[in-house]
C-alpha cells in the first residue's frame, strides 16, 4: 500500500480512479447512468473519425498553450495571463490579414506574416506582465488577470467597433477569405499544418527544457532564485525570457485559432484553453511529453461530453467536473505522497 | 529524579538511528551525550521527550515504567527539552509566552505568573524584562527564557540539545553556571553536544554515541584522546597549522562604508594577502556578515574601495560593480544557509556542476558533465552520486559539494560559518580543501561563531563589535583571552 501511494505513477492512477468514482457519484445524484454517460463521451471523442479529427483540432491550441506554460512553470511562475495573450495573438494575426485582404500578396505569405505577428502580440502581452513583476513588484497572477481583462476589452471594442462586419454586431468579424485559411483536411476542420506546428512545438519545448543550458538555468531559477543568482544565473532576465517564450506560444495559439480554425476574430476566441492548459501543465508535472496524452484526454472529455445534452439531457459541463476533480485528486494524492515520504524519512539526524 | 532508558531501538527506513541504546541518569547528574552528526543523539532525546516513539524499548522514571507518547506526556512527567531552535512566539511578549505553555483555566493569573517568573530569574541571575517582545531578545536570552519556562512547568530533568550554538561567550558561561546550579538542586541535566571542551567542562559523566549505539561511558577526569577515539572509532588529530600566506597583496579594502539602518559600518581598512586565511570573529550581528557580503559583491557599500591587485601592479576598484563581475573576477561567496542561498533544492549534483561551469554552446553535453561530476565527487569525497538531489545530502556533504562547485582560478573565497553543524572529520576535510586553494594563491576570508575554529585556521583575525572593526591581529600571537575581551566589547580604544 505504501509503495502504491509513494510511487508517482501509481498515485496518479489512484487519483484517476478517485476522480472517476467521484464523477460517477455526481452523475448518480443527477439521476443518470454513469456507464451510459461514459459511453456517450467515448463515442463523442473517439467513436468516429469525424469526432477524432475534432479532438485533434482542439488539441492543437491546448497543447500549444501548455507548451508555453512549461517555460513559466519551470521558472516557478504562474502565467494566469495566458488567455489574454492568446487573444492578443489572435488580434494581431487578424489585423495583419485584414490589412492584406484585397491586396496582391499571396495568401501563404499573408498567413506566415499573420502567424509571426500573432507571436509578437502574445509575446508583448506576456512581457508586460513580466516587466510589471520585475520592476513594479506586481505578482504575475494579478498582473496576468489584469491584462486578461484589458485584452478582453480590446477584443470587444474591435469586434463591436471598427472591425465589425457591415450592418451586424454579433461579437464577430467578417469571415476571412479562403486564401487566408490554413489548408484543412478534406471533410474536417483539422488543419494538418496546425497539427504539425503543435507537434514541433512539443519537441522544441522538450529539447529546450531537457537538453540546454537555458532550460537547466530556468529550472534552477524556479527552484531557488536566490541560490541560482549566487551561482551566477541572471535570474530576472531568465524570468522575463520565460514570459516572452510563453507569450510566443500563446500568440501562436491565437494566430492558429484565427487562420486555422475559426477564420474570424471573435469574442472568446481563446476558448478557455489558457486556463485548461494551466491544469494540464500542473497534472503533467511540467513534463512536456506527459502533457501530450493529458491534453488529449482533457479535450476528449470536453468534446465527448458535448453530446450529453442531446443524448441524455445532461449538461455538457459534466466534463468540467471530471477535469476539475482529476486535478484536485492528483493534487491530493501528491500531498498524501509527500506526507508519507516525509514520515518515512523522519529526521535521522541524531 | 532518576531516569533509565532501556534498550531503545528506532529505525528510519534502512537507517538504525538508535540501536539498542541504554542509558541511566541519576538525580543531580549532568549527563553529557557526545557524538558526531547522525550518531543518534537527537533521536534518543526526541524519543525521551515524546516527539518520536521508539520502535521498542522502555523508559523508567524513579524505577517506574512510563509511557511517553507525546511532548505533553513528557512535560507532565517532569521532562523538559530545550530545542536547538527555541520554540517560542517571536511577536509576543515574554510573559505571554510563559502563560501559553500552561493553559490552566480560562483567565491567566498574570500577577502570579509574573511573581514566579521574577523569582526564578533571581535564582539564576537572569535579567529578561517580562514585557519585552521575544523578537527583540538575543538567542541566548530566548534560551534562558525557555529554561525558566521549563522549570516553571515543573521540569525535573532538562534536556539541552546543542545549547551553545549561536550564543555569545558570556551567555555560554551563564548557561553553564545555570546548569551547575540546577544539578546542585538535584535536577538532572542531559547535555547533548559535539563539542568536546564543553562536555568536559560541564558534565559529571559522558556517554559517547556512534552510529546509533552507546559506545561507552566515562566519568571525570576525562581523557580527551579516548573520547575522540570513541566518537570516531579512530583518532583524528587536527592537521598542524600551515601558513601559505605570501606577502603579496591580493585585495585591498580601503575606507569601506556600509549604510545599514541598524548597524552602520564605516572606515574599514585592511589588506588581504595572497594565500592567507582571515577569520572574522565577533558575536553574531556585529557587522562581519555585512562586510563579507560586501566583499562578495552581494551588498553594495555606500563608500570606499575594494581594490584587486593585478599582476601588472594595477589596481582595480570593484565597488559599484555587479555581483557577476565579482564572480568573474574570481571572488566566490558561500553562504551559511546552504539550501537557501547556496544550492538549489530539487536539482541533483550533476545539474549543479553544469550550472556552475562556464556555459559551452547551447546544448548541454550530458556525458562530459557526468564524467566531470563523478570526478569531482571522488575528488571531494562527497557521499552521493551524480543523480543525488542536494537536499538529500548531509550538511557536510552539501558543504563539500559547494566547495567542489567553485571554479578555477579562484582569487578570493568568502565563507559564512563554513563548518557549522559539521562533525570534526568533515571540518578537517573541508579546511584541507580550502588550504589547498590557499596554496594555489587564493585567499580565504571566513566568518565563524566558533572561536576555536577562527583561532585554529586563521592566519590573521579581525574582530567585530557593534559595527566596529579591529585591525587584523596575528592569530599566532593573540590569546583567547584577548579575543574574548574584544568580542565582548572591551579593549577598544
């Protein structure tokens, strides 16, 4: 029993079981059959090729956002401002496409420019949070939240203001011309380009964090910035760079949401992926590769649960219950594991 | 009261912290417990005071078997433990701290407590104001308060765990007088220490622990060599003092000034020669930490100069430069709190060596660094592997790791409490490594609360008192008495 509780992987498995049990209880309270609920979720996520491409399509923004958070998590920072950074990426990307719409510039060039400018937008938004923290002493959680609101406000003022389609104001811009869309797989919303970029992102983050001096120094800063400084790491600069890198991924996420999937700029384009990525990153214990399956499961749950309303007259937010309880139980098991380990070690310093 | 601990066993995982230990303490006895770090002293005392439960074994008080399963049990039985770090409430008043310990009734009778407190103080010549806040007291005073509190709660047996760490010489003398008085009153005292001299001075009998076992007892007159042999299993003699000091200036400190709200320091002048060891002596908080950190570039002086003397006889002033510039110039600082400022908990040894070495390229050469790490682990005799997380190492091995992390070439090595909490073997080893650096031309400046260490290892000693800084004194000529007076604030012109 002790071994089961102290091993990281078996403790995650226990947490998973507990989360499922807890969710079953919730489902039973709602007067539904848990097995049917999970069947619907499975069917809605991996039950058909169509469903699966939708999962992959939604996996792209989630994993990219998670990749970005790997940098700030490693540096010991909570980049709550991810949502706003994704929005700014989307705004910048859309702005560029809007500017070139109707010009002779080839679509591919415009898409590349849009993605690059989205990256810049996200990075700037993240850098602001980092600068506030470094020079203003504002905790990055509060800074991030603040900038999320500002990004929201900018977004709203654009889609209801100068960028609104003629005649209507429905919180969305006009749809992009087809030439500015990332190519999509026949008969689905999935863009293989976006998927490829996401996979490259995961590899890149893994290599940077595991194999480079930069990654190791960032980890040292996150674990103990005082010691790292005395060991010769310019801690403030590393924190700022981690924000910028995170912002780059956030901006990329936003830009791909515009050119690869939504093809419009609209309110809530970040889709909550920024917050969900925080959960994924936490569950993955800052391991980029581990976050790949976790993000898939999260997306599978959300996508699969969307059918609950039609099939079982249940609220599709049930997937949120599963995700949330998973995070909570993993954290609890983590706490249990640490307590047991501490007790085992005791203080053998006589 | 008479206490008997019989066949106590306690394991932590694979480690046998207490291996069938038996110990008898008669009333009025001052029982010393000697042993290096990890010998099982603290574990036994924690079992005795109810913090840990023994795996097996019995405890008898006045011949009657007792069951101690919590600290409250031990207090009720008349056992009082003085912990290494005083257990008190810093933001509260002295008198309230006393009252907290004995929550009897709803409304505390302050007047009565105050009267009893004053009487106890008088007995032991303490002079702590009952209305003072704990955070304003020195470590020594907090210790005195704790002793009074334990006696007031009715302790008949007092356990003192390494009580002389961090207190001044005069407070130590006062503590010893108190212990002697307690023993005269018929109370028994358990004095846990790794300092031979103190145990020899104070104790009426000594038990030596090694690797969780009670190796043997000794009564005065004590045979020091025998005690050391019992502690370590082999005789370690401190290496003969060797001087590698050259008459070549390495660093020149001129008119250094530090603006510190509580302790302004000014007019500091001295020269650090190549290969020399300078010890900073003084009570904690007398300004030595500030000067050391200023020399390391960690705090910025408000005036004066720190000149590096280079080979071409040019002087270079470091004041105002960034910490990294100091580091690049070959100045390294090793803080006293190793896991807070020196090492990064959660990273393993290899990761530390990679961090400390000069960055080569963008990607880390894991294999090359593993070889380097294993080489350093062998060179510095660190008990651990490349994958050992630093927080899992013992204090001595952490300090070895810190020394192993230092880059070449080194010009000036600054250390805070380099051997605090280490056993004699590690201490000797660490100093041999530092002396090796001296032979290569580096200078060592260190702060230590252990006067013995300062005298033994320094070539010259600088004494600090309340922000005042003495001239460097020749360690071979100065006497303990002279130093003690300076540290205590006497003999300053």
